[in-house]
């Protein structure tokens, strides 16, 4: 599902770093080497059908490579 992040991501937490990430080998193969982190936060999103929601999202992030592969984990509020 396509999502568009509106505004800032809040309540950001890192919950896995380096070898604690199951997908580490694939991330390095696709995006390159870096200090990979798996992070989560809360953001307002616009979904592909135009619905506005507040949701918990997860993504991978590495210094110099940026944020990759956003996933919606839980919809908290619908507008």
C-alpha cells in the first residue's frame, strides 16, 4: 500500500541495531553498507485511497543512506 507521510514523525525509537536486524544481509545487498537501525514512530499519513490516518510505522535507516522501506504496523486514528 502506498503511503505519504504528512508532517514529522514523532515518538521515534530504535529497537534493533546491526546484527539484531533479521533483514541485514538483504539491506546491505540492496542499499549498501551502513550502520543499519530498525526504527519506529508515529506519523500522520495519507493512504493510496486518500484516507488520512495516524499510524505507527516501522522503517530501516542507515547513516548516509536515509530511511528505507516504511511499513504501517498499526492504525491509531482515522480522520
